[in-house]
């Protein structure tokens, strides 16, 4: 089970693709050039957090899957 619930805010995403560069087994760009989650378990939690942190507009929202606590963005 994934450590994080991963969401992409489609309104915020600018199609930078930095998340795909950091975690290509977790994220990919869709036909509208918006990031989407393809596999929540594609990378380690640390790698997923790093991918979220490199997003220039904080469009990736990470929530702890067990506690429901928002992890990123702070």
C-alpha cells in the first residue's frame, strides 16, 4: 500500500513535467499536458515527496494514507 494519497491539482498544473523527471514510474503527462498519477507505488515515498517538491506551482498534493494528514504542500 502506498504511503501517500497522491493528487494532482489540474487547475494548478502548468505541464512543467518536473514530477515525471523525478518519478517517471509514478507520474506521466496526459494528452492535455497535465501530470497524472499512473502508479502510487511506482517509487519510494521519499522519491514521490521529492517529485512533489520540485513542482514549480505545488500542484501535487500528498496526504498520509494512514492518518489523512496533509504532507505536501505545507
